[in-house]
């Protein structure tokens, strides 16, 4: 993917949410875009926020201000997403897999000397959060899955989705075509409606900026193509860490039943570890950030 097609921080990022918190960090394999809200007390606990496929740090714009009074909060853009660089061709197969992405995030956190006490992952980011602990990269006090994509897709979709995504990543013209189509208001609105969430005008405009960019679209496709949830599901059932499952009752991307199936497979979870947020969709944290903050940090 040509660098000129990637989002440009000086132009596209000029009005990016929480821009004042942004920095760029060189890790062994990538240049990462990171947002850090540093708590004035160096002893304050810390939170790491991991977004889902096709999103970026912008998705936490309402949540970070609610958490920063109690925690040091760090949010990152995944590889090729937002303003984090696209991996070299030789690193694509690893850095876009669940295990490889967790390893890449771990490299970044080591570079930052940052060990979060709580890791919050939205959608696919929840799988990365869990893999960070399963592979021993982190030992947080708590994991939080927000509409976590933690199980393989059911039925025919599960059999063809990943192979189809692999085929699509081989078509060099596809990201451009997708981005051109997604820039149309009618297409974008239909995509967002499919999440079950209702976003404000700013949120809609930010997703338009992202998905209308060919480099960002290609990164999302690579992530889908290399996401092996069947293998991950086998690993997840060995998870011993404290896990809170937040679900939007109107999530049409990852239905609430996923969280309940996960809970049934993890004997150490209690009924209060599943929190259902009424009338919210897949992007619940962008619709009602205070509700999500109250689950993550009850005193907020």
C-alpha cells in the first residue's frame, strides 16, 4: 500500500479527537499512534484501551475524559488503523493475527515501559486483550470485554468469511473501491445502522474519514483475513484472569449471546461479571460513554 494513501497526521489529524494527547512511538516493527492521558499521581492505576476492527483511538473520545480523573489512560491505533503505520509485507501475516497483534502491542508497551492494571478491548480488541494475558505478555488486575468478538462466526458465515477476506486482500483495487463506495453518505449510514448504534454527527464524520481511506480499509481487511477465532476460542477457555463482559442489548454485530456463551465456558466468572447495557448497540461506548465508564470505574 502506497504511503501517500495513508491518513496524514498533519492534514487528516488536524482536528482529531484528543489530539493534544497524541504521540508517535517507534517500536521494533512499527511506528504507532498512541494517546496518553497521564494522571498527575504517579501511583494512580492505569488503563489500556484497544479498539475494534476498522476503528481507531477516536472511538474512545468520550470515554477517556471520564476515566482520566482516576487512571492514567492509554489508547492505541492498531497496525494500519488510524495513524499507526501499515506493517511491512513480511510482517502482515503475523501482525494482523490475534496472537501476532497481541505480540505487537506487547512490543509497544515494553518500549513505553507501560504495564496497565486494566485492559479494555472493544469487539476484536477484546480478543487481543485476552491474548495479551494468555500469552503471558501482561498480568493485569482485570480484563474488560466491550461487545467482544470472542467466538467464531456461526453457520455458513463462519465457513466463508475469513477465506473470502483473504481473497479480497489479494485484489489491489478492492480497498480503493470499498473506500470510494463507503464515502457515500447512504452507504456509510447503512454500515453504521448495521451496528445497532446511533452515533452523533462527529462520530459519523470520523468513521467516514477512516473508511474512505484505502490504507485504513486494507488494514481492516487484513485483520479480518488473519483472524482465527476457532483457535483463539480453544485458548480462551483456559483464561483464569478476572473478566468483565459488557454487552449492548441491541448489538447486531456481536450479539449478546456471545458473552453468555463465553461466561458458560469460564467457571470462575460470576453472573455479575456480565453487564447488559439496554438499548445500546455495538458502539455502546460511543453512544453512552458514562454507562461504560461506570462499569469500568464505578467511582467515575
